[in-house]
């Protein structure tokens, strides 16, 4: 039987051998298993439970035999920091066997480890010897040395990884590269945890190493880290995981969260936390620089676009020309799958522009238009939707990303533009702001166009009757002749109108002219034009009409006018038609021929229709 001194020297030699083995191969040496062998060899103790002291608490460590295939390897996972955070000395079933405790301290008498044992006769004799204290000190020095070496090794490895990653961060302006390098570096250094990059909505790229931040469904610790900009440790109770959430932040804000998930028996060490915090902040600064670079270029492009649009819209464009131009620029810049331009008529009815895509003519498309109109009237401003819920439009929603921008005229919503895409988050917040700016600039153009149209209508229309004035009718028919359009032309003259004025007064006379104008306007359709030729004389142009159609309208007016005027009056009508291919008749000749037919109707007894002799001659 060995003396206590011999036993101590033998144990000391074994422990020094273990230390040399561990120091030579820090990442692949099972210190605790070798320690178990020493206890079994020298004290005949077949089972020990090893605890390490971390954050004012003892945690059980594990050997290779106790670790699952998904757990940690090497001294880093078993000595420098313990696992099984949810275990405790009070309720850990594996400690029931123990009847003695070996407390291990460092030079400052601070606890660094503890070993629970089932005492044996050899163990009891040794603990009563003078060498037991030396054994405790030796174990403390051994564990402290290994911890320090492992910590130094880890710091060196982490520093090198951080240095290489930071170099790459600072050498690129592509956020995709930064995202991928951030995740790959942490995965390499902490290969026993699952790494996930969670980005805010503004940080979109083509990488697949991240997901978007979901404010309503994130873990409390994840949300807390994002809002506070501080590293947080939490628990995923549903999946039984330990969570470390590190903000990816720069000087101007937090751009996402680097989230680490580990088994429930994992304790994130201060070394790991420091590494994750440093590389996340380094990536955050790189992302911020990249974002500022992108923003500066995007801002220049946006200013150029807004300036170009504003310059174009200052031209004398019609309502339709404005919409056509906006459609071209919006489709080219934002690539919507569907786009609608809707304006509200004076009676509040929605009118769809011809530049609207055909989808909105379907029942499904109309549901989106109804939804857009409700939203824009409710909010009274632009609306941005990144992921539309199908229930919002009373049915299945293939289109998820929407921008609704109202057209404001004189502080009133005069219409709106709707952009849609099936891919959620297709439109960014920057897209939304730019569309909003473009439509806002176009509102002034629409207002100017409407004003010009009103002024033009005042110039083109006869103020008293509301029919087109002779000048407009002259220009329109002259243009029709140049384009080679045919049609029927009617000249009408109210019979004995002077007697109406003399007998009833000019106010009644004006009312008769207005009643006549209303009948003429209600009797035509489509491209037909009715105008006041002057005094009590009116004209009607029927593009493409035959003599039969012209006569049918003339006969109808001859019958209906006495019935719709008060006092009742009759009318004389001259009718003429022309076919551009038949002769080289000019507009002036057409008017002269029709006027001669009207004169014949008046001379022949009034209240009758006369067809131009030039037509009859053909």
C-alpha cells in the first residue's frame, strides 16, 4: 500500500502529464475523462461529477461519453465553460451518489471548480493526510493554467477571425457579402450553435443567410436586443433552446440581430459574448457604410428622377399625356406587376384610366381597387403595405406588396395610383417615398391640366347654351377634312325667333335657345358634335355618318323641338354629307352647300328639311 506522499507524487505526475496533453492539443483533449481515470486509478473512485464556477454559480461539465453528437468537442466545451445551465446541485439526480465534496480554488482563494465523489477507504485516508491540501492546490493551478491557455487560444482565434472578417467588411460595399461573411465567421468559430441573421425591412438583398425581423413574433430577448442595441441572453421555451441575441448596429441605428441558438444545457461564456458582440458591431458599421454609400447613390438617382419628372410635368401636357408619362416612368423604375390610375369624376364616381393594366378590369382586380379607395379615403394620404392579408380584400390575395398614392387637388383627393406585386416586400420604403414624391409633383401638373382644360372649354364652349362655339366647330371640321374623315353636317335655324324676343322678351328667347341646345346635345352620342353657329343658328357634325343617318336625326329634331320648347318653336334644317374619296370638296364648300340648303328650307315655308343639291346631284 502506497503512503500518502507516494500517492500524491504519483497523482502529481499523472496530472502533469494530463496538463501537457491538454496544452499540446487544446481543442481535442478530454480533460475530464482523464481526470476520472486518475480518480479511479489512485482512489478506486468509479464516478465523479465535475462542476465549474461561472457567473457566481457552479455548472456541471461533461465528458465525451456524456455529450451528444450535437454537443461540443474539446476542452472549450467541457472545461473553460460548463454546459447544462438548467441543472443545479439541489435537483440533479446524478449527484445523489456523492457523499464528499472537493472544492478547488485559485491563488486568490476564489472557487473555480468542484468535484463530487463517492468516497472510498483510500480517498478518506488521503483526505486526512497532509498532502491533500497540496493536491487541492495542484488541481487549482492545473485547472487555472488550462483555463488561461484555453482562453488565450480562444481570444487569439477569435481575434484573427474578427480581423479577417473586418478586413472583408471594409473592402466591400455589398451588404450581401457582409451578411454572408458575418454568419460564416460565427458558424466557424462557434460550430456547436445555430446562427441566424435577422434583418430589418430596410436591409434587403439577394442573400439567403437571413430572414426579416418579425416584430410581432420574435422572442422577447430578440426584440429587447433590437430596441436597446445591447446584447441579450434569453430562452426559447418552445424549442428548449438558449438564445444569444447580438444587435448588428452602427452609429446611426440597429440594422438587425445576430441570433445564436444552443441546446438548453449550454452556457454562453463571456469570451463568446465578447466575440459575437465585436463581430456584430463590426458588421453593423460596415452595413451602415454600405447603406450610406447606397443611399447617396440612390438619392442622386431619385433626385434626378424627380427633377426629370418635374421638368416633364411643367410642359403643357393633357391629362392623358400626364398619365401615360407617369405610367412609363413608374413601371420602368419600380417594376410593378400591376398598376392602376384612377381619378374621381365630379359626381364622385371612380374612373379607370386607359393606361391601367387589364387585371383591374376583372372582378378580382376590382376588389383591389375597392380596397385601395377605402384605404386612401380613410388615411387621406399615401399607403404602404409590404405583406397584404387576403382577408383585407375579401378573398385570396395573390398580390402582397402595395403602394397607394393619392392625387391631391385643392386639398381634395382627386384620384390615386396603385402599384402591386405578388412578392411581399417587393417595394421598399424608399420606393414608397419616391412614388409618393412623384405623384405629389404630378398633382400640380394635373391641377394645371384641369385648369387649362377649363379655360379651353370656356373658349371652346358657348357660354349661354353650353354647346361648342363656332370657332371650335370650324377647327374640328377643318381637321376632319384634312384627315379624310367623312360625315353628315346639319345646319339648323330656329324659325321666327325675332318674334319670340319681341313678344316674350330676350330672357325667354335665351331660354328657348337653351332648351334647343339641350335637345341637340341629348340627341347625339359618341364623337358627334353640336355647336352654336351664331344667333339662333345651330350646327351638328356626325363623323362618318351617311345621308340616311343625317336625315333620321333631322326628322327627329323637327318633331321633338316644338314639344320641348316653351313657347313652342319650329326649326328649319339644311343637310349635307361628304365622302372624302368621292370628290375634292372643301370644308368651306360643304358649309356653303349646307347653308344654301338651310336657306331653301327657310324660303320654302320653314319647319322643314332640305338636302343640299350637291348631295342630290351625286
